[in-house]
C-alpha cells in the first residue's frame, strides 16, 4: 500500500485516498500501526476524492487511534490535490467545516466559527497565566517568560489528563517576543509527545494574545517553520475570521505494510 506523505510546519502526516480500498473503519488501526512502525508520523488521514465545486471530506486519527480534528494535517492535505492558486475550497475535516486556500505562504486554513468554538474560563492551579480554548479540539495555552529550556514533555504528560478536561487537552507554552511575534511549543494528546507545531494550539494562542493586546496578527516561531495566525477580532471569547497560514512540504509516497 502506498502512503502519501505531507507535513505542515514540521508536523508529518500519512494519507490514503478512500478509493484505494481503505475505509474509516480501518483508520484507527492504521493510525496505531504507524506508531508501532516508528515512522515518526503525527497522524493518519483518509481522504475522499476531491471533486471541484463540492466540499472535500476527510478524517484524521492521532497515532493512538483516536479521532480528532487536526488543522496542520488538513492544511497539508491540500498540497496533494490540484486546485488553482488563491481559490478557497470548503472542507469537512472530522466533520468540522473549514476553508482551505493555497497562497504565498503555502496553505491557509480558516477555522470553524460557531458557538462551540472559543476561549473558555477554567480554574486550574498553575503558577503561570493561562487560557483554555476549544477549536474542534481542546487547547490549554500557558504564558511564560522563557520557554526554551522548560521541560514541557514531563510536565505536560500529567497536566493533559487533569480532571477538569473531559477529553484531555493539548498543552501549549508561549513566550511573547514582541507585539505580533511569539514562540510556542506544544505537547499533543493522542501523539503523546512534543510535536514540531500544533496548528490548533497556535490558533488558540493567537486568539488569546489578540484578546489581551488587540493585535490581530501573530507570527509564531515553532520548533520548525513559523506560522501566522490572523483574525478580524476576538469578542467575548469568540473569534471572527481566524486563519492559520504556513508552509507545506510533500514527500514521495512510500510503500508500507500496515496491520
């Protein structure tokens, strides 16, 4: 079986188009097999065929086999299909409606925008300022003065299971470098390690920093390529016109045997 491979700002994903004989019932097992085979993937997607003028449908699994919305993997999938530059397409990724567009930065994604999405007040015993947000998946963002040497992996393993999170949470630590620029590191549930870049984590971090500063455009330096978060506004915890932009890389398809 050939796996298509693409990465969004360093997060690496495996893809199969569902006409290749794989169905969603196989997704969890295949995602777990990627972890067992130690190929350093951050997730697995099954993609429907893309038909111009119709919504594109896909589904993602973390490498522990759990289904979850993933923005970087959804962005990276866009590089596997032929679409005109700057044309926006509608996509349903794990049933979340997003919009995708190839642009000068690589691929941009507009996040879901409904009453489920936004910044939420939670009470957690932490020694740092923090904000929680739901963006199709749960994100805790923590503000620190210096994230470069912080032992994120050991600290986040326990925090991501805090009982206040009904489904667990991704854990992101952020450092403001100057207005409009920040550094970020992310520990992702389901992958259960620090990854190069959590797109949804960057988006929630950008929304929070915008809420604090009124600056509506933030460039985040990740462990890999930088990404940009832009929005029109954040009011009462809810964002408007929230976009993630960043580079995409495509690799040659690889032959695998997954069980």
